[in-house]
C-alpha cells in the first residue's frame, strides 16, 4: 500500500460481476501509479467480491473494506473516504470505467493542490458504443465560489453534480462529514446532496475538456426500475435531499444561487419520475407550476 498517494479511487461494489473486471482494469492500469484503490463490499449476492479479492492479491494498492450490511452508494462512498489516504478522491461506479489517463490528467490539472475540485467530461457507454454524455466542459478555471456559482447559474441545464466525473480534495470531503449525517441511506440524488455541500466548501474550481470517464447505461440500475417500491423510494429520496439542502443552506448560509439551482432541478426530477410512472397528484402539479410555469427564465434554462 502506498503511503499518502496522490489519489484514492473509490469503488463501491454491489452485484456487478458482469462489469467489474473492466472497471478494475481501468483503475489498476492508470498512467498515474501513485494511487490507491479502495473497494467497498456492499454485501451483494454474486461473485463480485471473488473478483475483487483476485485483483487485490495481485496489486498491493488495492484495499477492500466491507460494510456490515448493504448500505447503498452514499454510505459506501463515505466509508471508503474515511479509509482513504489520497490527497484527492476519484469516484468510480463499479459498472463504469476510466480512461487510463484519467487520474494523471485530473491530478495535473489541480496545479499541485491549488484547485479544490477538477471536473472532467464523460462518455455515455452503451452496447460497446461511446457517445458524448453531455455538453462538453471546456478548459476553464474559477477563483472563487461566487465566480463558480455565477457560471453555474448562466448554464442551460442542470447543475453537474455527479461525483463520478470529478476529482476533489479529500480534506474538503471530510469537512462535508461535519455537515451531513453519514447514516442516511439515500439511493437517489445522493450525488446532488454531497456535491452541493462540496461546492459550498470549495473555493477553487477547474474544468478540463478531456473526456476521462465511461458511464455505462445499466438496465439494472435503480433509476431505471419499474418496481413500485423502488420508484417510491426514489421519490422519497428526492424529497429528502431537497429538504436537506434547504436546511443546510439556511444553517450554514451557503450560496443562494447554487441552492436555488439544485432545488429547482431536483423538483423537476421528482416531477418527471412521477409523470413517467403516473404518480402525479394536485400537490405535485402545484410544485411544478411554482418552480417552472411562472418563471420563464427557468423554463428556458432547463428546457421545459
């Protein structure tokens, strides 16, 4: 195990034996060798951890930690961060994979620790085909939280809150633990909650135009489920995250522009899930009208 590596790659693992080898190959073969890889066993039922143990035997940079019970991605990532030693963190979902230069390019972009957060671009990966995941971020830097908030507010579309497409200082992530309840079990929008806090705790941001992440469209994902129980849990999580963001923003006096953007788009996500699965009532329509119908600028921003 490397002492004080430049980056820790965090990989929660739960029933992904079909994709895990490709994921781990992309991690151990990074061009930046000064890394550690932390795999979280989230108590699945397939042979994923047999594969992980096989890789760990052949690479001493791999550390495996085990949850006491299935806890989901939010808690799994947090448990891994507590065990991490890297200066920066990279989050890799176990059905996705990285460009082999991802850690090197992202770490170099930090300018020896000057930037708190480095964001990069991703491919949408489906059936062996890679297409651009979203609008490409260009090379850009932001010297304050307010400057970054102003930039985010000018963009059309949602705040880019995915933890997967970024490198962030571990020290800042640990500060977020002082604000969030690490025991919350969140499946939907957990990235939004954590990134909201991380943005507000950070001051220096950098965007690189490089496409360094391959995001796989996994049909077994909870976000694609048609199970009523899963859908209801997703909606509950969205509402929980919205309320938590409001509460945290007020308590810690976080940036109002970032807060508004997150709440607006999370409401829109909730509306779309309910609409798709015919779980809409008058209250939800009122919420939708409040945030979109009577605000033309936001309708244009989010394309609704």
